[in-house]
C-alpha cells in the first residue's frame, strides 16, 4: 500500500501485542481506517482531551517491527458527529489510526467499503453515521480539528471539551433514568432499545449498585489445566461423611489424599473427623520413607478438621504450606472434590450391579480406589496413575498387582484347619483387595469374619446376594434366615442350634431340612421326630415371613450393623 506525495504506509499485522499501521509523514490530521489496528491510536497528544497517564506499561507493536510504549489515554473528536474515548497515545506513531473492529463494535454499525468511499451505517436504524474517502490508497476520515500548536489545542480543549463532557453526562443520565423506569434491566437490553444513548459508550461501562444488591451471582471458576510437576509436590485432600450406614468395620468417614502430579489416590477410614491430623502425619511419614521425598503443599477445603492445632503445628515444623479454599467455595478444591465424586459413583455402581448391602460401602470405595489407580486417565493422556508413579520411582515395591474380579460375587475360600469330613472351603462374598497382603479379601456373613487369601475360587457370574425386593437390607435379616432354619431342627435346644448356625458355612433350606429324618443316635425326644401338624405350620410361617419374629434366644447371639 502506498501513498504518493505523502510517504508510504504499512498495514499492521495482528500479533501478541497491539498492532498499528505506520506512515512516514508526521503530524497527519486525518484518521486512517485500519483493519489491522487493535485500538484507536494517535501519536499527537494535542488531539486528546481528558488526558491521563498510562501506568500499565502497555506496548504497541508497529508494522515496521518496532515497539512503542503507550504513554497515555484520552478523548478526541474524530469528526463532526463522532467523539471517541479510550484513544491511546503512542509517541512513536506518526499517524492517527481508527480500528475497524473496535469502531463497529462501539457504534453498533457496519462498515461498507466502496472503490472510493467507506460508509459507517447503524445496524438498527440503517442511518449513515459517517464516511471516509479514499486518498492515496488509504481511507481517511477527515478530522474537524485543524492542526494547531500545543497552546492553541489546550485552549480548544477547555472550550469544546467541556461541551463534549456535558453531552456524555446527559446521555448517562438518560440511560440510568430508563434503567429505573423499565425495572432495572440489563444495560445490554437498553442498548438495543435506545442505540442513540450508547453511540459513544459501551453498555458494559454502566454500573448499578441496586442491581448488585438484588442480582449478584457467584463467579465462574474456569477449569485449570493439568500441569505436570513432580510426585508429592502438592497433595489435594478432602473428607467425606458421615455415612448413614456404618461400614462393617464401624466407620462412617473417610479422608482421601490425591497427588497432583500422578493423580494417585490414598484412602483412609475414620470413626471421627478428628483423626485427620494423625492420619496425615502417618501418611507423610510413609511418603518420606518409601519415596525419600517430602510433601511441599497440602491443599484442602475450609473444613474445621484441617485447622486443629496439632495439624497446623506439624505443617509448620515440616515446612508444608497449608492452603485452603475460601468459605463455601468448593471449586477451589476441585481435584479432591471431583475425585470423591468419582469414587462414590463407581462404588455405587459396583454395589448395585451385584446387589451388595449398604454395610459394604467402605469396601466398595476401597475397591474403587484400587481400580481407579490402575485405570487410564484422560488428564494423564490416558496413562494410569500407577504408571506415572513408576516412571518417577521405578524401584518402588509399594504397588501390588492382582487380577481384577467382580466385586460382590461368590467366592470359595480354602479352609486350612478342619476335620477330615468337614467341607474344604467356605462360601464368602468378594469385597476387594488387601493393601497389606497380596491376597483377595473375602467376607463370611455367617462367621462375620474377613479372610485374605490367594487360595480362592471365584464364581464371577454368581452374585453372593440374590436380586430381590430386600436388596440393601441389613445383614441381620440375612443371618436370621440361617438361624431360623436351624431352629426348626433343634427347637428344644436354642443355645446349641444358634451356635451351630454361626459355625456352619452353609445353610439348609427349611423345607429340605424337615423332609429328612434325624439319625436315631441323636434322638432325645419323640416330639422332634413327630411334630404335630400345627407346630410345622407355625415354624414354616415364621421362616418365610417377610416381617420375621425375633426369638428370645436370637437376641443373645445376633449382631446388628445398622
């Protein structure tokens, strides 16, 4: 692009900095229409009114490759009908530039280019706002301000600038008046209704205190992308609970620790929230021993259990920075919050798929943690947290590996101490993977005991608890069925029958038990062999009733987990 007789012009290019077109001729009065400029700019400070120094050290990159600092900002009359504010003063710029992008947005207009003319037309009314004529290959907007010396310009500013200021004040008053008349709507809608009020000012520049008091909403928190660092540089933590149902170990809470770099998760159960301080100190000691490194930052929410004196003292003594989120601002602890939600979603799915009672929620969450630590993560570019940890610590022996099995399925555990004619295995429910032994955790609902063993046979297609209307019932209801079936056989000796029902790994259906006569050597009373029909009917009703009657002998030998 060239300009004959007045030097040459270079079109600005977009980049990281604000960009502008530059010409070689100094002190040109017209404003050049520039599609590459990012702001209104001038190199002549005498054209600006209400001049303020710029303190943010903004830099403008000119098309010739040089850079210039913005010295100030002010207001100027561009033409007879156009007054613009926020015009940048760039001393090394030897022309006046109008940004097409900013001008069309501020005036809500469209720029139409013709071979010898550029017209600015209002989008709502279609009225012509102003025009720029082609001159020496450039579209120039003729300024109404003639070139004068500095003293003459200051005199002009004092007389004409005050009228422009009064013009803006009157417009602002009209906008606020209609704002109150129409029920305090957003100024964006007023700009649509009255575009003439906003010809020289954006709707976003208006503020209303009443609107802040009546319509204030919470800020949006953008998602922070994953930034790799080093394992255990930052630990995210959160406490979940209390659960309405106690775990089989009697706990209601758990605390999670998530490493920011590997996203590996550790989970610890608690009976009281006050145990957080002691658990974190043990966790930190484990990290120091196993990985020869220290935790630098502990990021938590604003829960009270993290602010007791013992935890604060420990963090200070170890040089750990204790960062917490603001009150009622869970988004600032998003990594730990999302991890807990993920844990509960997967644990809930595991329990529902195999009809596991709610008393096993803790074991389901532990199993979920074990699985998630070994599953690909989108945040880690579909690598697993265990793989990321092993890359940093290839010789660690902390991570164990067992073949995954269906949570809640039936499993037969080998019995090592038994009689020669006793069963060789015990039917249990699979409840997860041991963190201290290389074995599968299996629970016997009859003996109320957890077995950790590798001598197991899984029936993965067979759920331990059948699907029924009693899904999620307490373990006492399941155990009562076993106890009552044995009580029908030995109704004369409640104490002995109850003990046998707890020790036996299997339960016999009531109907089958009644059809098989007892051996003659164990007969103690004829009533046990020939019960009256009335007695049999009563026992059958008690066994299959959904609302079961509590036997006096049961109260001494049953344990409830609710």
